[in-house]
């Protein structure tokens, strides 16, 4: 497994529609493993393929130490509404309140290419919607009102201090430190 660079706000791939995964093969499973390793090292709970520069329609999540792989996910049911704060590994240190469905049902393929359905509420539902949005070129800041979106982008630009790179690198040292903390728990 290896750590992947995470593409940040401004990278064109984050605004592109992904392509359907035709076959979940060993290459896709390697990508899934690398995405999990990268997500954990970056201290995230979800990561979509475009965030690591790939255009496959897949994402990985881990909510309450329960990992999920969703390949070609489709939300088939949305119920209720709930507003809560969100952040994103592609826009680190920027947060905003986003209203999403309180409950969703998602159809997808697992890491072996087998179809499954997932009924989700609370944080899992929010994370699924957030990651599936990435697969369609949408970011959580798109749900913010105009003024809050402008404020978030302005804060992001100040944090970047003129850095024009389109990726951020999670270092092996960060990953090792995270792994050591996880073992201690």
C-alpha cells in the first residue's frame, strides 16, 4: 500500500464527473487499499477517488471503526433533513454547516464487485452523501450561501499563503504517528 497525494480546492479533477467502474479487479482493490491508508493518515472519515486524482466512481469511508467501500454508488432514497458542520480533506481547516438528508439508502458494489444496499442515518448518511457528491464534481462548500462560501474560499486562500500547488502530501511520518496512536487505543 502507499500514500496518495490529496487534490485540493482548485484542482480541476474535483469538479469532474467520474466514470463508472466496469470491473472491480485487483487494480481497483489496490486503489481502495491505498485510499484507506491515505484517508487514515490524513485523519479523515471518507475519501473519494477524485480526491486522489482518479476518475473512478468509488469512495471509502470509516465511521465508528467500521470501514465501507462504495463502488458506483447511487442514492435511491432520501428522507428528512439535518444540518451539521462538514469539512473535507481537499479543503483542510475549512468547515461549514450543510443541510443534507437525515436518512439515505445507497446501492453500490463492494470491494469484490458484489452489489449491496446500505441504509444509513446520522453521520454515516452525511458522509455517504458528501463522498457521493465528490463523484459528481460537487464539494460541500457548494451548499453554503454565497457569503459563507466566499468567506470559506477567502479563508482557504489565506491558509494557503500563495501556495498554488493542487495537491497536498500526507507524509509517511504522519501515517506512522497515526498508526502508533491507533495501536495505543
